[in-house]
C-alpha cells in the first residue's frame, strides 16, 4: 500500500528534475495538503491504491506501482499540481469560477504538466547520452540522440490535435476493423504525439506510463508499441517483443492493457467501456505476424490467472505454468481477424489459404448439434462468422470459400437456407 514515504520519494524525484514544482509539492506535503488516507498504510493488499491531494483521491495503478515504483505517484502529483496552477490562474483572471464548467481546460493543463515533465526528463537523459556519444566519436548514436531531442522539444510546441489522417501518410495505421460489434477501430503503431501522451497519462492503465512510452522511443523500440484507436481515443495498448527459445524465434505479446471504462470525457463523464478491444488488439498482432513477420514461429504470451478464460476462448493453448501459444484463432478472435481482411490490406497467398481453411472449418462445425450452454455459445459465434463472410465483410476469397462450403454441406446445416438467402455473393 502507499505510505507517506512513497509520496516523499516521489516528490524528491520530481525535485531532482524540476526544483520549482518539487518545492511547491514538498510544502503542500508538509502542510498535510498531500497525504495518505487514514488507515491506508494498514489496508489489505487487494484494496484500492490512492493518495489524497487537497482532500481529493488520486488513483495509483497497482501494476505500475509494483513495476515502476513511485512513477505513477509522480504522475498523479504532477497532474494535480498542473490542475491546481491552472485553476488558480482562472480564478485570478475570471474571478469565481465553477470547477465543473472549467474542468476540461483544468484537467488538460494537469495532463500537459505531467507530459512536459516526462519529456524534459527524457531530453535531459538524451543530452547526457549525446555528450557521451560525441566524446567517443559515435556519430550515428550522436545523430540519433540529437534527432530525438529535436523531436521531443518539438512535441511541446505542437498544439495541433492528433489526427489519424496525418498518421496514415506515415504508414502508422496497420489494420482497420470493429470493436463493440459496430464501432470502427484502428490498429496502429503508437502515435508519439502530445495529445496521445496526454491520453496515456489520463487513462492510467497497467504497464503503459508516459515514461515507459518515452523509454521505448529512446531505445528505438517505438515500433513495438501498438494502439487500438477509436475516434482519436486510445482504448487499448500493446507492446510486442521477440522470444528466442531452442534456436527459434517467437513473436511475444509482452504487455497488454485495455481501457475498460477508465479515463474521462468532457465534463467528467465516464466513457462507456467498449467490448472486444483486447480481442481486436490480438487480431491485429496475428495479422502483423502472418503478413509482416512470417519467420516468427509462434505467437506467445504469459497470461495472468484472471485472463486465462479469455485466452482459452480465442484459441490460445497453455504451455507451462503461465505461458500460452496461439495454435489456431477461433471465436471472436477469428471474427475480428476476418473483418480486418475486408479493408484493403494486401495478404500473402499463404495467409489467405490459412484463413480459407479456418472459414471452411467454421462452416463444417455447423453440421454438429451443440452440446450444453458452451456448445450453443460457440455455435452462435460460428454462425455469426459464416454470416459475416457471406455478407462480404471479409476478403473476397474468404467470402467465396464460405459460400462454397455452405453449398457443399447445406444438407447437414439446419440454417443453410437462411444463410443462402442472406448471402451477398453473386
């Protein structure tokens, strides 16, 4: 649980980078305006983690806290400090204001304060690396660090909102599909932009702090970061790696987090959580693996106990105590993959052939009578996949494979007449 010494450590860390902010926070801490809740230090391990800033709860992500120490506390302090400064500025300029009406502007100022701090911290680190590289004559490294310093300084000066259209020109958008049944979504490389970094600070999800994003950038690993975007909003994040085992290389999903209703829209109204974001992200990785990384042998991950049911349902098989390997996508994962193929992406013939086989397998499965509730649930998904194919919401070759398979097995499929009548294939 969060203790007073954790807050003090976070303030000291901030002071090392920004003495002015650190001094103000230390003063507030000494006056009790920043504190832990009574009894928090003795709370049970599974309890909510937060500290108090001017009496207001500031949530601290447990996973980030255990992974990165005081980093999420620093982030929370900086956000609330930035909000406090902006609120004071508005009150001085406009007199008495209603916090609810000005919340969007105040909260944006807090997020910007946190991101500016992290950018300044990253730039200071890069300048040290630049001096070292210049001193040893490493021209390529020096050029790399210099370019990053220029890029990060430029982020702070770019007030433009993030736009998917601009990122398309940089080939950041990889695949398009749907989440929550009918909500358009984009699977893309994480767009390093001021607004996207502010969103990361706001959503406060597991594994993905602003510092982690910038660390990936400084290490040249930004292409390993993937995002699910819905209407310019980040709703899921994923980090890929490579795992070498027994002289073979596997594509690994190392970190993975979805919004699950976190973050806020204008007026402090909670956004409705979107379903299927996790499935969409895994579908994007499968497509990326099959189309761009065919030399990788398997798609693997380490799963938490609570997520095993999800991975079992979409086609992963257990390996060892916590490891999982994707043998064959099924269920909603296959449905999401197939939908991605309908949006103009070039697919290798081998990928098309693999997906055709999976589509035919879904049709054949409709011949069997489902057993129990689980069997009925699986059949509903299989039927939805076949209807999706026949409605041309997939690559044309996959639609034809589904149509031909329904024709071939129509006598043993109870819904064959309905499927044929609803088909859009000429």
